């Protein structure tokens, strides 16, 4: 949405009935025109709207995980960056928590703010410019919309998450990993500059050469220091086609050998893998993709040379965008069903991966997962963003159990959350880290251990950029 008078006009015309006009620090909280109170402190004038209607609050108390439901007291639909700055300044002054919400695909309440304010970034979703090597976008833009725009100019972001309906701001606050990360790192490793609003309500630009400490804190910073309002992201020439190689193995060692061989020589543009339940056991799938621009198609024999012989090989070809968009229809179908998704995402050090995964899978009941189990390597050297905590290992493996509880059952969710906790503890004992897009019950000391040496840097950044501690409470990073 453009930051013009249009939003203000819309707010005055449509928002007046339900829009918040004041905050009552002693009484019932946010006040609309209908709730006259002598205690009301006027809310700053906004280009967008601050609302308290049931539908808006209920939506902000939900996410893809369907496990945590913290109801905010108000939702801001910003009409401008100034709106975000005004509301964060106001919140900091009155000790009200604030979280930015993108597409709400967190799985454990990370974008929620119980009794606080949720900022819905979907009203800030403009692609400002696309140049030969970069695009400037609002935080509420989805990668899908950005990629459609950049492909029109023959360009693409170097990496995409498996599902591209996520917001730029939501993914840059966590990391953003995908099959091309083995070449290009995470989404956060491909950011040139940011515009953010800190926890003190200051609008600031930052990059590697300007306000570096802020830039380093915010990328992968779980919304703790500032909210992202705009990003300048790197673009590269887009391929036309994805040639997909699915190699199925009977056993984990063969998959890991094949993945290690492929990641070492970088033969695939995209490298992922899965542990797949089958009758009587598990299959192990390598998913390699060669991106190319027709007619320069890859040589299949060369692509598969030197890998352990799989029990089956499937080769398919898709237009590049269709490949990136491959799971959108499935996610769009699943989301309205509101099944709980107690996901766990871990990074394992290379040396611990074989034993950790073999042990966990040997005890795993496929019914306790229900969704894909991802397993793939990324060279540690490609992952350069300081706030993304990773194992100390030249290669790290992403291991993710994307659990779905269908039909919903509270006891099963509780049991799987406890299982996630145990799997997390075992991973940490083996030198692993969580990728914090998970549903893992938090314990005191977890984040200190997660960040290790960088915890003191995180504490200093919190004290400097969000001294009132109002931002993004659903991550539970700071007590
Ligand atoms: C179906 C599905 C597939 C996924 N696939 C991948 C994948 O392949 N790779 C991967 O890395 N991840 C993946 N994820 C995880 C996903 O990247 C994160 O959950 C991401 O945070 C979701 O983005 P969102 O826009 O929905 O954010 P939300 O759920 O709205 O927010 C997530 C967190 O980011 C914060 N946040 C949101 N916007 C901003 C902002 N503008 N500034 C600061 N903080 C902000 C929120 O407060 C919250 O803490 C997947 C998730 C789902 C549900």
C-alpha cells in the first residue's frame, strides 16, 4: 500500500467507528470514540488505523502453529512508516508490548503480543524498485510477490525458502534457509540495507557501512531490537528452468555420503533432502536441482557421477518460478484447516549428524510427524549473519520435523512439545542449535546458551535499541 493521503482518508471514512482514539493506562486499555473516559491519553494521529475489533484481535492471536493464542489489545494497520514509529514510541512510553506480524507463519506464538499491540505488516507491501542487482521492498511484501516482479526483469533473489508466501520482514528476522543456501547462504546473508524502527520509535537506516551494530542485530534478530520496515535485497540473473533430481536411498549413510559429495563440489544449484516414512521403515531422499537457462541444459550423467547408487532416480523439469512455488497450493490448502504444527528445526554439526539422526529416526513413530522431515547440508562459510546462531562445524545440517497433529488433539500436542524439548536438549548436547522457527518450550538459560559468546552482544543491543523491552515478547528471548 502506498504511503499517501489515501490511507488517511480511508481511516477517517472507514475506521472512525472502531478505530482507537486514546489509551487508558488505569482502566480498560485502548478506547474508541464510544468509550469516553477522563483517563484517556490521546493516541497520535495515524495514516492507517489502530483497531480493537474481535476479528482483528482473533487473527493476531493465531499463527500457523495453532498452539499459542495470546490476544493483543489492539492491531495497527499502518499506513506509513511514521505510524509504526508513533505507535512504538507510544508503546514504549506506556509499557505496552509490540510485535510486528507478517504472514503469521510462525508456529509458537513468536509474532504475538498478549495484551499488547500487533502491527500487521500486510498494509506495508510495496515493491519500491527493482534494479539490476537489488530490489527495495517494504517488509510486508511476500517473497512470492517480489519474485514475480523481479522475474519480469529476468532477475531473482539468490535464495528462496521452500514456501515463498512468507513476508520479507518475517523471514529476515529469523534467517530464511532453502536449497540454494549451499551456494548463497540464507536470505539474511543477501541483504544490502534495511530501514527499521527501533524499540525507542526511531526510524533508522542501516547496512554494513552505516549503523553496522543495528544492522547486525536486526538480521536474524527475532524482532528483538527493531522492526524491519524496508529492505534492500540482492538480486542475480534468474534461470529459466529447474531440472530436479530425486534420488532415493534405502539407508541414511548413503544419503549423507551423497549429500556430502554434492555439497563439496557444489554440483547442484539447490540441495535438500528428506527422511520419508514408507511401509516398514524409512526411505532417504536426496533432492538436487540444477538451475539453467534453456537451451543450456545440464548433463545428467555428470550431475549424478560419483554419488552412491540410489535405488531409484527420478528426473523432472519445471519452469523456475513453478519450482519455487511448488508447495504454495498445499500450504494454502492446509492453513484454513488449522491443524496444530509443533515443528522443530535444528542445526546439527556435521560430525554429530549421522548418530543424532539415526538414533532419533530409529525411535520415531511416523504418526508423530505427519509432515516432511527435512535433512540437508549447508557449508558454514556461506552463513555469515552474526545473530544466526550455528554449530561450530565446517558444514551444518538442517534437520526439521514439520509435525502436523491431524485431527487436532491437545494431549498429542503437549506430548510432541515435550518430545521437541528432549530432541532439542539432545541436539544441544551434540553441539547443535535450534533454528528458531520451532515450537520448543523455553527454559531459563536457553537463549544464553543459544547465543553463547554473542549473548553479551545481544544484551547490549537490547539495552541500546529497545531499552523498555517492548518488542516481540512472543520470542521469549529476554526475561
Ligand atoms: C509452510 C511454511 C514453510 C516454511 N518454510 C521455510 C523455509 O523453507 N525456510 C525457512 O527458513 N523458514 C521456513 N519457514 C519458517 C518461516 O521462515 C518463519 O516462520 C518466518 O518467520 C515466517 O514469516 P512470516 O511473514 O509468516 O512471519 P510471522 O510469523 O508473521 O513472524 C515471525 C517472527 O518475525 C517477526 N517479524 C515479522 N515481521 C517482522 C518485521 N517486519 N520486522 C521484525 N520482525 C518481524 C515476528 O514478530 C515474529 O517474531 C516456513 C514456515 C511455514 C509455515
